[in-house]
C-alpha cells in the first residue's frame, strides 16, 4: 500500500463554509424530491461519514431511517480497479422503500454500479445517489449522481471524509493532494 507523504502539499479547493452552503442546497433539493415520504438514507463508509452526518441533519423530512454499509474495491490508495465487494451490508429492510445512497466521491462509477445492482436485488422501490464530488468526466460505467455538491474532472481529493491511505479524513475543507513527480499516480 502507498504511504501518505507528510511532505505532500495540500491545495484547498472548497472551504468548510463553501461545503456548508452546498450541503444546505443539496438537502433542499432532496426535501423537494421526497417531501415527507419515508426514506432510507445509506452512508457508504468510510469516506461519506462527514457528508452523511451534515446532510441528514439539514433534511426537514422526519420520516428518515439511517443505515451504513461498506464497500471495498481492490486497488491501491489512489486507484479503484473495478472489482468491488461488500464488506458490511445494510441491516434495514429496504424492500419497497425509497433509498438515498450518500457517497463522498463517484469517480469511475464501478462502486456505485455494484451497489445499485445490490440494492435493486434487495427490492428497493427507488434508489438515488447524493455525492460530495461528482467526477462524471471520469466515468467508466453509466452511473448518474442525482444530487452533488461539486463537480470535478481531475485531482486526488482529500478531507471532509476523504482519505489517502487513511490520512486527511478529518480536514474540514476539501483539498487536492499535490504529489511530487516521483510519486504521482499515472491517472492524476
Ligand atoms: C471511494 C469512494 C467510493 C469509490 C469511488 O472509496 O468512497 O466508494 O472510491 O470510486 P469509483 O467511482 O471509481 O468506484 P474508497 O475505496 O476510497 O473507500 P473509503 O470510502 O473507505 O475511503
């Protein structure tokens, strides 16, 4: 596994205040979509924990049930290879229910594609996706993010829940991790 480099530079892309505004906007969109309809909101651990926590507290809908799941994709710290597995499944029964999946970043789309198939098999009535960052230009499979705070087309992003080898998740803003030329992964 790649190690985090303590010398690596960080460039802030979105401040905590910008994030707060966007989360509020996204929460209004979600409330506009569901109103008071019962809704299951799923947090995709670990990266979505910060967004999930902020988002659900902005929602006006009080008919919300929360649950958590964890995916694993086989790759290194900066690259998901496309082979996705479920490490922790949900406990709540979603059959016939509206589901909102909360993610940190949707990149190639392999993780969400896998999860959407899984949730369909469990009988969800509808599934929509909310993500902090939508990297739609980098999609390798057709996945649409319904609610996003920010769109990006490149860069390795850390902070606000997102990590590099488990570092930087607790940063309040969203930052681009600047690699030295020697360390730079090919696809960034
Ligand atoms: C990240 C992110 C998504 C996935 C997106 O998870 O949370 O689940 O990668 O990439 P994709 O669209 O190319 O599939 P990661 O494996 O970094 O786990 P983490 O959330 O625990 O940090």
